[in-house]
C-alpha cells in the first residue's frame, strides 16, 4: 500500500539539507519511496498534513527509563551526591516497576516526536530478572524502536567505587546475560525494532577488567559499546586519583575509543581530547538539560561537530532531567551552544539535525534519521497552526525555538504511533495511572 503525506513543509535532514516548503512524502511498505514537491505521485491513500512541518523521527541516544519512578529527588545535588542518594532507592526496581517506567518514558518520548530511543540500564539488583525484557515489551506495545543495553556495575564502594556493594554484579554473570540478550532479543540489519548494546556504567562503577571483557564480547558479537564519560570535574579528579589519568585517557588505554563506541555527556573534554574523539570516530550523546540540572557544565558541542565527531542528543534519565522530551532537548542544545559561543554558535536546523541524523549516526543506524528513498518511514509531523508558532515566518526555526511541542502524528516504519496528538496503541491515562502506582513503592525510600 502506498501512502502519501502531502501539503507539508518537508525537512529531509539529508546531506544537502533538502527542504520542500510545500511538499510530499510517499511511503510504501514501511519505507520512504520518494519525496519532493510539485505534482503528486499516485497513492492508495493521501493524507493532507495541512501545512505541518514534517521531520524525520527524532532519535534519543541516552536515557535511563527506570528513573521516571524517582523524579525531583536530590534537587540541589551534584552528580556523585545525587547518585549516592538514589542508588539505595533504585535497588527496589523489578520487572513490574521497570515495565511501568519504560512505558511512561517511551510514551513521553513518542509524544515529543521520538521514534528511536537508546536506554542505558545498569541497575540489576540481585535476584531480579526480566528487566531488559520489560523494556522491550513496553517498546513493542507502543510501537517505537528501542536500543536496549545490558549495562553493568561491578566496582562497589568497598573496593573504591561509588555504588553500594549490594548493587554490583560479578563479571561472569554480566557477560553471560549480555550474550543471552544478544541471542534472544537483538535484531540485526535495516528496520530493526529492538537492538542490544553493551554498556558498562562508568569509570567510577566498573572495574578495568569488566570494561575490557565487555568490549571484547561486544566486538565478537558485532554489538555497539556505550558508557558515561567526562561528565563532571569530580569524575576527572576520581580518575586521576584511581588511575593516574583523565577519563578519556583511561578509555583510550582500555581500547574503548572507536567507531563502535559512543559516550554520554563528555562535558569536560580539552581540545586534544576532542581530536581524539574525531580521529577514533567515537560518538557523543549530548545531554544538555541533565548537565545543567546537576550543575555539571556544558559539553563543547560546537567544537565536537566542527571536528567531525558524531554527536546526537539524549534526554538522560528522568531523575536528572524530569522531562523525556527530545525536541525540547534540541532547543536546549541550541541555547547552551549559544551560551558558550555566542548567537551564531548553532542554528535551529543544526540542533534539529543533532536530534535526527546525528542521533542515527551515533547509534550506527543508516536506515533512520533522515527522509530519503529507501530509509525507514519514521516521520514526525508537527502542526503549525498552534498558538506558539503564530507569527513564525520560518516554521522550522519556530518549531525548535518555541519547543516543547506535542507531535501531532508520529509514524514508525509506516505505522502510526501517535495520531492527533494521542498515542495510537496505548492509553496515556492508563500508563500514567499504573506508573503512579509503581512510583508510590519508591516514595518512602
């Protein structure tokens, strides 16, 4: 069946920054068949988008879905204090609460125009099973793409790490479970709905051996690698004391820099480390709101992009960015870049590209992130007749600069996930009710 989305401002986010102010997109079999302006091609169904802005589905490159259960905690804390406060709370997570948290977080993301999300889950309390599977179930029910991770922590407080000892795992269990998930859940190739990444948590919660063994396993299985890095000045001081080098130098020494790796935050990078990321083709998940919320600083995104580093956006966890809204994160990226480098440091279209094509590149996906023939039909359709866009001569810039917005229609692989600003395959009210019931379990901890 051929479906034509017609009468919109089409923003392709391709290599030539193609836009069609009065254009159309033809979808066939879950993929984009063609796009353009002028005479419309034949189609089985024509959908008039009535002047809406049509962008690729947004791509989230860093999140912690379970944290929707613990918003607005440790409100004035730095990262390490925030973590020490919340680790004992998160120890209560199980498959039931994880499912509720994932549905809430993924629904928020979908309503913000996000079609693909990476989730970094690294809290695996002993005796609890099915946590990653709970996320996968939620993503499949809602209809969004998910890159789930088998994260890990094995460096407890008694050995000089940050997490409590009851939340760390042994290396063999981590590797065995990672291999199991890769076998049972991961979908290779274009159009994948669920994929697995290997994601030890951070230099201050994972031993050198687990970092090395995780990289070896990931590369043997053809899976990508992810970790937190250079988020705060305290982390740098920690690495200097424990390892005698900066976080980036530590990762390089472990053989962790490379085209199959992306790191979250990367706030504290010097010019040489930016070049190290560029030359090694290591990617970055930029999380501006979380970094501001925790007072960590602002990543040198203009410098990273100019150096040719793959950069995408992440909302990060909902306990350090209480809103899972990727379009709003694009606005935040623009604002913090200008705060560092002046009003010309980033344009609205550059920020939108980080949220689409940039995120796809970070996740190693060449089948999403732009509107081009042969790519997946992942579309976000944004109404322009809303109050906040009234008077916007440039609706694309207006969309970013006046964010947040609720997407009007979200299409994943040619299938509607959001229509008329509402979830198609789930009930938002029911998701919120069940989520509140689970969150109450964590309220007294």
